């Protein structure tokens, strides 16, 4: 679960944890020993929780998903060989 939640998704460009909680995941050791990551989080909390930043991250993720889908479609269309089927051609039908 940890790996799944902390790995950046190719489609969204964010981790699942970031999209859900609007902040990056932190190890318990980081919290206990006051690492740089922890201090950065504390400074951000002093400024207050802002819903706009959460919405902004989610909107950016949606834009990244649409770009990813367009790139995947473009790649798929390049590899598809189109064939013109005319009346009288034999085709395989599935039942």
C-alpha cells in the first residue's frame, strides 16, 4: 500500500496520497526527528489550510490525465493499420 500511495502516477503526475490529502506523505521517522520535510509542512500549516490549493492540484491532475489520454490515443493510432473493407470481402464474424 505504501508504494502504491507514494508513487507518482504517470497519468496524473501526482501521488495518490497528495490528491487525497493535498500534501505529500511523511515517514514516522521524519516526523519524530524534525526533518526538513517536516519543517516545511509546519510552515505551510502556519499559513493555514487552503481549499484552493487542493482544488488546484486536482484540476492540474485532471489536465494531466487528459494529456496522457491524448498521447496514448495518438500512439495507438500510429500503430493501427487501417484497412478498407468493401462489399464482397470475406470477414470473420464472432457469435
